[in-house]
């Protein structure tokens, strides 16, 4: 998720699951194979313009269209938000949203398709927390829990519980959502966010 480059400021990873830590050690690393009917949520973000699609919001909307072509159908989209870089830096603010999608793909395959969309839209993975045109993250795949590994999805996303730019749009989209591991309600997670994560809603969708 946000942010990706060698910034001298302290990393936000220290916040990751500060409130609700996840111990993945007992989970077997391997492919996610179980399908279910529960919802799939992905996070979208970016803070650089795209040479073809323009500003981040338009780029991310185009990326959703490309993901649909690759097997991830958009069902609902949260309001768009603007958020300060985490950790703090002089980068442009990010544009963020959360999408609910439906898919016949398994979690690992969906993640691979999301990475393919990022690559198609010019995502360059350089240093941690670098500015970028596009960032897609698999937050929750039908409530499944998986340890991840090379090419495997870590479920739920290990850093979602401490990040305003994920929790705020997710709360708009799914106000009754609970963390698959801790069981914490989305409202409690939002209330526990540190006050220094600056974020504002851009528009209703």
C-alpha cells in the first residue's frame, strides 16, 4: 500500500497492526484454494499523473476497467479520498479509494492480475514508499486468512488495520466489516487511528 521509497522519516510500518497484531506463523504458506460468497475488497491509490489517463483518479478508474477485463468485476466503489503520504514526505498527496469486486478467480490469481494491471499502467517498483502512478492492494478476499509467500496473497492485508487511507474508504463502503483475524469492527479500527494521518474526502460516488 502507500508509500514506497527511501524516505528519511520514520516508516509507518511500525503502526501496521499495532492495535490488532496478526501472528501468521501458525499458518501454512501456500495457495489459497477455498472459494466462498463473501465480498472481495481492494485498495486503490496513486499520487503521480499518467501520461495517457491524466491525474490519479482518472488513472485508477481506468485501472478498474482493466481489472474487469482480467476477471475482477467492479460491484461498488467508495468515495474518493486525498491522503498525505505515509510516512510524511514532500511527495504529492495520494488519491485513494476502496472497491468491492466479484470474481471467479482464486485469491492468488487475482493478486497476480492486479500486479499485471499495475505493470500495464507503468508501475515501477524502486525504493520503498516511492511516489507512484498506481497502487492496487488486495485487502480482504471473502474473509480468508492466508500467510502468503512468493506469488501468494497474504490475507487479510497485513497493514490495513493502521492506515486511514484504507480504513476510511472501507468504512464508507462496508460499515459492518470486521477484521478477519482480530474480529475488530471497522468503526473501532477507525477510532483507533493515530491523529497524524491526514485524509479528506474528495467527493461522493
